[in-house]
C-alpha cells in the first residue's frame, strides 16, 4: 500500500459502505496484499471477458456485463487494500510492490482485452495500455524525485476504468441498432482512442506539475 498521505484521493473511501466493507475484511483477517492480488485476478478476468466477446459473439451481451462487474470488482479491491492495511496496521515491506504491480497488470489486461473485443482494434488496446502505464510511471517518477505522487487526470485510472465500464454496460444492454460505428471502428475502438489521448494528456500534465514542484523546492 502507499503511505497514508500519498494516496489517490477517493471520496468513496468515506462512505458507510466502504467503511463497513473494510471493517468486515479486517475482522475476517484478510490481508491487504491478498486483496491486491484478488484485484489483479479480477482485472485479468475483465480483459478475458472483453476479448471473449469477439470469440463468442452469440454470448457477447452477458460477457460485456460480466466484464463491467469485474472492472468494478478490481476497483473495489484497489480501494480496500489500502483501507485494510491502515485499519489493521498490517503494512509490510513489500506492500508497495503489491499495491503497484497488480495495478499495471490489471490495466494492461483490461485495455488490451477491450482492443480484442468485438468492435475493437487490437493495436488501439496496446497503445492505450502503454500510455496508461506511462501515466503511472510519471507518477512514480515524481514520487521518487521527491515531488510526491501526482494523481491528476483527465484520464487517471478511475477515469479509464469508468470509460471501460460504461462501454461494457452500454454494449451489454443497448439494442444492436444503437451501437455506433465509425467506418470499421466500433465503440470499443473509439473508447480506446479516447483513453489513449486522455492518458497522453494526463502524463503531460503530471510532468508539468512535478517539474513545477521540483523547481519550487529548490
């Protein structure tokens, strides 16, 4: 987990639902690292469900909905691992590794899976995954340089996963006639272009903010 003062600001942590869930996990003695690993499994499952829509188009609607559930489950795990670590005092020397590495795997699996989904473009998925990873790298770079972690958007992890979730829900529920195409590109491909462009802007904004902090510190 990250340090308490160096965490992504999430209003959802303060809800009664989140607090009760964290208390239950602490009571069941479920460790934060185990939650992080489970979140990665959910991210991998989301990517697999997204890609499977192209392999089994006759099952695409339940697969889209299943992918949306897995994406949200992954985000819940991302929220709870830090909450449980703080509430239980069960921090570890490798907690930061468990906090970061599974996130990178989950992001890549989900975005690449969307690229292989029906209506997607595989290389758009790889491009979006690479740029998403670069935003995380810039954040880690700022922290390592002493400027702290920078979580600004417009396409940070919560926004990326929000886009994926909304696309999956729409394609799982909307009539086929309402599903847009631009040439050969379906909604998954278009959403990946949005995520890639937003991630590039996010990385640039983070670099600017980190550079400003470092200059001010001198």
